[in-house]
C-alpha cells in the first residue's frame, strides 16, 4: 500500500464523518475483510470469464449501513484495475425501477464511466455514453498516431477501428456506436449528438436515426439483448 496523501486522508474523514458514505477516493486505506471476495471476483471473473465474453448477475444483500456501497466501490475499483468500464446506478421506483429495463438502461448509459485515476476522481470527471465514446476515440487516435499513422492513412485506420463492434448481438447498438465514432472522425458534432441521444435511450426519430442504421427504439425488448 502506498503512503496516504494528507489531502486524500482529509477527504476520507470529511466524507465519512459528514454523510456516513464511503469516499470515492482512498477506499483501500480503510477496507478490511473483503480480500476473499475480491480474490474470487478477480480470478473467476475479471481475469477469465468476463475477459472471454461472459456475463453474470450478482445480488449483494445487507442491512442499512452494512457496507453495501463500500463493497460496490471496491468492486468498481477492481474492475477499473482490469480496464473495464463501470456504471454505478441506484435502482428506485421513480427513476429506474428494476422491472422497467429501458429505464435501467438509460440510467446505466448516463453513468457509464471508463477506468479513472485518483487524480481524475479528485479533479472531477464526466459520466455517460457520449463522454465514454469521446475518451475511447481519443485513446485510439493517440495510439495510432504514436504508431506513426497520419493523414488519410490515420483516418482509414480510425474507420477500421470503428467497425470492430459489428459482431455485437444488437445490430442497431453496434451501428450506433460505430457511427458515433465516425462522426468524431469527421468532426460532425450534430450527428454525434443525434446518435448519442439514441444510445442513451432518449428517444428514436426515424428521420434522424435511420441513416445511421438505427432501426428501432430502445425499449424493454431491446435494452439488454
């Protein structure tokens, strides 16, 4: 464990003392007894099953104040350590009831977050599908530029990268993500916004979305194919 930064220590104390909620940063400095659970999740899921395309569903049961949020933050940090994106969503009867899958999808799409460093957590960050795709695009562009691609060849490689999702089960979702990526390549911000509107489950407009290969709205039958 690295030495605890005084600023992080103060944030931990203030957060826990004022709200009773675990802090976003520095969780590892006062976590105890979770190593066996984290080890199972890491070895049986993050390092193997999920990496090979698997999926799973788990329930965490506990009394109020029993550490459920603390545990979920630990799982989030472990996922980030293995380069997985996460979304922390509160299911509630008004905004995202569990039985309304399209509402749950919208909540996840609004909260989607790539792996973040301590500095990024402290300085503030954006969540959501649009921000996620922008970060993905910037990382791919930077990697290709570092490999020596430039000009039209760089653009061709970026377009090639945008087509790697075409094997997804949801054809409309794959087309939408690829089209959003290509809109960033060409600097088409309006097109990017239109596509991200659909990706976040905020409605379907045939005239605007059909040209990108998006043929259906996000509803309970299509939210989680």
